[in-house]
């Protein structure tokens, strides 16, 4: 592998890792703070991608579609939390698995009824359609850099929110000791609703910005969900920092695995998980 | 908040099970071929669900990847069957079951050391690894899967005790397998080993403090459950003559979890009832009629999803199992003192 190709793969793996982080961050927060296993998290990614496709066609602009779609998905998250999830925080993990599995079926069918079963492409905005030439025949699309940029900005925002703001302090307090936080006057129900909606929003935005490169297709959520599980297991449940590092690690292993060892590429990420489990059964950064 | 399982079946349930067995024995002479095949499939799923109940209901380990071991044995049968002739049942069945058991042993070595949410996610992830191994490799059938052209041959040194090509023979063979697995798991449940597994479900720390090497117990249960899932997978391959990666997918695993919950966890009989109920429900949903321009059956996932969500939202687990609900009418006996 020459240096230009290596550089491209490196950028790709970082971009994939950051995208995974967007999904895994919400998932790990929902696990860590509310103790909920959410199999339907992949469906929010799919929801985002389909929103990007249908809204950008109607509004004529992907940027506008992302803004409107993010707002819609946060509202959707709030409604879902209020209607269903808040009744499941104290319940057994098995009940949560069944609930969220049922929701996957419902979301998939509603998607099929609303938007059909075809594969759709979402055009890259013209402004970002260019490629940066690296060598004579290798170049790197600007849009992928833009994706990484958005993910980085959101990751920084998330870091700021959780570690520097008053709301973030309450979120951390709720994750550390829910009863104590509540006794001290933190409105824990509100915190839960906010965290859940945040998780849904992040997953949907990930789906929206990925739509132009990954295209939009049925069941697109389930594959990404399992990758997120791997990321959360490696990073340690509840740890956003762990999720970031694990996501980048998974991105690297998956991307370079596909280039260097294509026969076993699909399994490499799981081997990585197995190795981590052997030495750190609770993940690298257990909170 | 640990509810104790209904392990000793009340007399009423025992009578109902015995009557159901009589009904199952007579069924092929009453139903059409279509229904004989359907009930065969239900019995195969019942074996699969019972194997999961050993983990989920008895030991308290919720596996979202159990379908991997089901599918592996089916693939083993597909690889062992040559293109042009049937292969002997008597060595392929043990080999297929062993293959699933071995996979469960290796994967179990990693997953059994995790707890709670981790266990759910890690079992699912490893099952997905197996899924992609078959899905991505053309040599292993790829996304299309493999055909099993001939059903296994049951002849022994020229003597043919039965012929699995017959729908009724396969039905009774499956019924015998289901009964065997049921009796085995019931005895296991009430044996010292089964008591230790139940102890792990209720409080693993205390079991360890009492000197039980819980890792070994859990790994044994995981391996055993994987092997029995393999038995079900082998029968599935025999019946359908076709095996594909979907059989190892997480939908399949989740369906099986649903079966065990539906029937009632931790008493093995519930898994059978749940498998029959779930498969029947699936059949009903997929068979819904065309209303106007909408084909209701095509959207079976929507009805199944709504059913599951409604069930878990409004009926907390424990009151949910069909066996428990039925058993409540007759008085449960005292649990034995160990």
C-alpha cells in the first residue's frame, strides 16, 4: 500500500469511526444513565437517512433537510420516551429487549408503508461535491471530510455539554446515583427525557449525513446497530470517552481489514471485541 | 426483584401436557399434509426454544445470539450431504450437534464472563460474526444459502428402520426428539446441576461464595444449550432442505426469546407451549387477507411488533407465561427441599 492510498484509508477509517461514535454515544448514554438496552437505536439511524432523503427532495436542500430532520427526530425521541421508554427504566433487561425488538418491527413496517422498499440515493450538495486530488488517479471527496467535521463538532459539543454545563452536571449526577440526585432536587425524569431525545437526535443526524455516501435502504439500521454494540462493549457502558476511542479503533480495524485481509474482514471487529473481553470484561473505560 | 420460577408443574398442567401429547400422536392422521408439516416445524422450534430456556429461564442468561448454533448444525448437514446421494443420519446428526456444541463452547468461553446488558450485546455480536462468516463467503453458500438435496438416510447396515422422506415419519421422528429433549431437560432442571444453575440465576455472588465455580456451570449450560439448538437446526435442515444465513440472524434469536417468554420461563414445558403459540401467531399474521388495496399479511412484522410491544407494556413478566396462567387454576405443589 503506497502512502497516498494509506492516507485515504486512514481518512476513511476516521470518518467511519466518528460516524459510529455518533450512534454509540447515544446508545452508551441511554445504557449508562437509564439502564435501557435499546435494540431500536439502529432504527433511529434509518429514520434519519429516510428523513434526509424525503426532506431534501421536498425542501431542495440537504442542509435544510438535516436541520428540520434533526428537530423532527428529537421531537420523535421525546414522544417515544414519554409514551413507552420511561415505563421500562426499572424493568428487567429482557422486557427491554422485547420492547425494543417489537419497535424495530413496527418502525421497519411503517418505513415500508410510508416510503416503500426501494433503495434510494441522496445527492451530495453541489458545494461539497468536489474531490481533493492526492495523486494522478487518487482523490478524496470533500463530502467525507465534511462528514468527519460535523461529527467532530458534535462530539466536541457533547463533551462540552456533559462536562462543562449545569445540565451536564445533572446528567452525570443522575448516572452516578439516581436516587441521590433526585433527593437533591434534580428533575431526573426531565434529565432522562433529554438524554433519550439527545441519543435519538444524534443517531438520526448520523443517518442523515451518511445518507449521501451510504444510500438509503430497508433494514439499514440493524447492521449499524450491531457495530454500535461492539463499540459500546469495547468502550465500556456509560463511557462517552470510551465510545469515542472504541469507535475510532473499530473504524481502523474494519477499514484496514477490508483492504489488507478481505477474506476475514467481516470478522476482525468481533475478534477485537473478543480480545478486549478476555482482558477487560467490562470494557476499556468502565465508569 | 427476582421472581421464582414455576418449576414443579401443577397437576392440571401435567394433565394438559399429557393430553396434548396424545393429540400430537394422533395429529398426522387427522390433519392434512400441510398441517403435518406445520406442526413438525413447530416441534422443531419447540426443541430450539427449550434449549434457550435452559439459559434464559433456568440460568438467567438472556442470549440474543442463540440462532447461530441452530444455523450451524443446519450448515453442517448441508456440507456433509453430497450432491447426488443421501448421507447417513447416524453419524451426521452427532457430528452436526457436536459442531454447534463446539461453537457454543468457544463463544461461551468469551461471553459467559460478562453479565447483564453485556451478555445480551456480546452474544448478539458473536452470532452476527458467525452470520457474516457465512453471508460473506461464497464457498460457504453466501447470502443465498445452500440446498440439502437429500434427507438423511436412516438405514443401518442394510436395515431401514424408518424413512425420513415420509412426512409422517419425519413428524414422529421430530416428536420423539422433542420428547427426548423435554425429558432430558426436565431431569436436568431438578438435578443438582440444574439447582446450581437456578442458584446462579437468583444470586450468582452467593453461589460463588458457597464454593460453586459458576463460570464452569454457566459455560456447561451454554454449551449444552448450543448443542440442543444444533439438534433443532439439523432437523430444520432435514425438513426444509434449504439453509441460509437468515436462520442465524438476530430476528431468529429474538423470536426464540419471545417463544420462551410467551410460554413461561424456566420450566421447559413453557418453551414448547410458547413455540407452538408463537409459530401459530406468525402463521396467522402472515396469512391475513387482502383488504382493499392493502395486503395485511405482507405487513406481518407490524402486527407482530404491535403484539410484542402491547404484551410487554401491559403484562409484566411472570404473569405472562401461558403455562403459569393455566397452572394458577390448580394448586402448585411445594418445591422440593434440596
